C-alpha cells in the first residue's frame, strides 16, 4: 500500500475484496471502479471538479423525498434508465420505458371500464386493449397500475390543487385480458429544473420537455413485470424527449370521435363523455419470466 500509484490503485481496491465476496457484486464493483478510475485519469480531474461532483450528488440527495426521487430523474436524463430498459427488453414483447420520479405506491382500485377522468378538465380519452403473451393468448388476472399528469402537465403529488391519487389507478383484468378506462388527455411537461438535474440541463443547454404519455406497470405471475409509457404520435416532443423514453413500439394514436355510438360498452362513465372524445387502442405483450 505504501507504494500504490495512480496506475495500481484500481487493483489495490479490488484486492481488498475477500474471496467469499458475492461473484456478481465483485464483478459489478470491478467494472465500476475500473471505469471511475479511468475517468479520473482520462479527464485529469481536478480537486475542484471532484468536489463539485460530490456537491452535485449531495444536492441530488437533498432534493429527494417520498414524492420525488431526484436520483431517478438524474438517471433518466443521463439516458441510464433507458439503457437499462433497452438491455433487458427482449424481442417480441412490449418495450419497457422509464418509471419516472413521480410514481407513488397505493393507487386506488379501478374496475375494468372505470373512470379516471372524474372532474378533471380536458378532453375525454377512452383507452382500451389487451394484455397477452407473445402468442396472443390473454393473460387472465394481470394487474395494471396506471398514472399520468393532468392537462396542466402536473402529477397529483406535484400539485396541491389535485386530489390525492388523482389520475392514478390499479386494475385487474379478467379472463379475456382486456383493460379499459376513461381518462383525460395528458399534456407535455417539463421535468423539474429546481434541483441538481435542472442545473445540469441548464449547463448543457438542454431543454427539460417530455412528450405527453400514460404510465403503466403490468404484472402477472410467471411473466416479466413491465414498466413502460405510451406516447401519442402527434406530440411535438416525440423525437426530443429529455429522458430518452420514447420507443417506436410505444407510440399510440389518439383517434378523434364525434359519434356517441363509438363509445365502447362497459364504461363506468357511460355516455357522459365530453365531445369530441378520443379513442386509444393499445395492447401489451408480456414475456415469460426467466427461469
């Protein structure tokens, strides 16, 4: 240790790992420390830059609480969240996308055909589709968690004017795998810029906008859990998403309807739909859980 140098310190760290260290943990630490140390050597990182980086991480922690995770947001805008999604999204299933920093647990139950719109301003959107396996077979009993912004671009845990758990629900599909609900069309919005992520975006000249989207988490026994988002084809930020969440297979169509006969049966809202309304059809395909 007395003779450790900038060229040997990486191996010195790794030699501290005891033989019984979990192999996966050891491999991840090996790669992490190699890349971190190489980063310092490659950039000739100064003390001031190193301290500024630590301050940035401290600020990120200070901005994190039960309703907002600034570390998740940082991972999102760096493209790290999407890269993990891409690495673990097999072919033939619905791609995953970012969870985002505003997901909260405990969404209230929503029956198939239930109404999320309630008193929210904005056009009525009817969303329906199926949850299937890659062969097209319905996945009975799949659980769907749904959340979104209001038409002002804010989630319920950002906006004191919205009721608790506004535009959030938890649905269990039947034997046919069909999900169905009414909601309001969300708006594009900016990621929060009052924290460390905002500092980074400003410093690099990046905009904070995200295309509008609906969030879904879908789970079923024996299948890989899916965390994803679905985006409208006409959104102005579709090809310039601040968190790199858009995928070609996650694009939906808002089809405008003016004929009440086009309202599907089995909706809690019935025919009390604001006109014109929009119809969205989107199916989800889950992959089998790895053995």
